């Protein structure tokens, strides 16, 4: 049986690999056409697959959840991908673009507490800033090699803000939509938006090079299906702060892929930055949070002596026995104890290390 820890590790690893594939696909596809044309074709194919998926599954999606998925598509795909691909189209390397996206953890952490109810511990803050240091080392190496102008960073930074807003929206509204259905709905919305944008700006073309369609398939299968699919899965498994910390591993992974596929060099300073990023993620992810089986908001750093805690969508339900409660339970009949405790355990199992 697959444990929660193993599932989280597999989902996190897959997310890093497939999310990195998105930047590589952008680098590949913009060799043949402009960013809007590439994204239009990407989501036309993804949207066609989404229609089939939704026709087969016929999910029941509430109006509230549908609105949430539409806004997620606008923020995390139309705004984020539109500006990220535009930055790459204007000469920013895939690794540096991925690096800008990896700044998301700092922004997420600053709003996770008041908006999402996800407490960021001092250890996690330390890991976030260590990761930021690692990111700085990687970008310093890239800029030292003369790749791009610092002013171009403003383009993908705008996309980063869209991704942050979308992540916070998802964790705040907590839609009950299945991850596959959510991805399908978002792909359909993005197909309409990007195709409309490319058509109205006269950038929608039919490229003749076979390599272009190879890039489109790469983006649809690996980036959309793998990257965005696992992004939604990880949001339910680990929460916004921890999935955002995985973005620190995307720049070095992207640079490795770019080195292997496009012969983009990796400097010694970038290698040091990769190692620092890896150490930061380990520091942030030590000790997984307690999470309910329904994907509810995690309870960070529970008190081992205070019992179990479980937060569900839309309502909080907790059991935190103190001395008085313990004494009261001792005075109760034995059958009450047998009936109540297993119910709590089955509703919310603690992580393996708890």
C-alpha cells in the first residue's frame, strides 16, 4: 500500500520534472513562432482532449467551483504562461525564466498566514530565504555570462504575480472539483483566451515545420498534463507553502535539461546555487503537515502532546485534549472512549512521522 509520504514524494518529484518541461517546451517552440501562437496551439490541442475527458466523465461542478476554475485559468495559465512565454520569446533563457517563477515561495509565505491559514514556522522561513539565496546565485551566474537584460525580468515577474494570485485563490476557496476535471476546465478556458488573443493580434499562424508540432505535443503531454496536473494534486496533498518551495528545484532542473537539449552552459556559481536550493527544500519539507484525506487545509506543526487536529473544507473540527478533558474522559464509561477515538482517527490520520 502506498503511504502518504511516498505519494507526496512521488507527486513532488514529478511536479518538478514536468514543470521544468514547460520552460523547455517554450524554448523549443518559440524557435518556430511567437509565444501567443505557440500557446494557442498548445491549448487548442489540450482543449480538444479536455472536451473528450469531460464528455466521458460528465462531472457535476457547482457554479462556485466553476467560477473558481475559470479564474484559476485566467491567473495561472493566461497571465502566468502568457508572460512567461513572452519573456522567453524576447530572449530570456529558460533557466532564468524558471528562476523568476521560483520566487513564488517568498510571496506565498507572506500571505499564507492571513489568507490561507497555513502557518509558516521559523524553520520554514529560514529555508525560504536560503532558497532565495540559491536562486540569486543561479541568476548571478547567468547574468555574468551576458544572457539578457535585467529589465526583461519585469515581463515574467508579472506572470509570477498571476501564479501567486491563482495559488492563493485555490487555497482560499478550496474548490471540491476533481484535479482531472479542474485541469480539463482550465484547459478549455485557456484555449478560448489564447486563441482569441493570437487571432486578434494577428499572430495566429499554421507553422509548416514539424519541430513546432513536436514542441506543442511536448507542452500538452508533459507541461499541461504532467506539470499542471501534478500542481493541482500537490496543492491538495501538501498545501501552498510546501508546493511553492518545490519551485526552487525547477531552475536547476530546467538548466540541466537546457544543457542536455540546447547545449546551454552551466557555470560553477549556478551549480552551487542548485545545491543551496536543494538544501532549502529539504529544510522546508522536513516533517510533513497533518492533512485530512479530503485534501483540506493542513495544520502546521501540531503539538505532539495536544492530540490530533483536523481541518476540513469549510469548517474546522479538532480534538485537543487538555488535563481537564482527560480527567473527564476517565470518568466516562469505557464504551464512550471506544466509540469516539477511532472516529477521529479514521477522519484524519496523522502523517507517518507524527
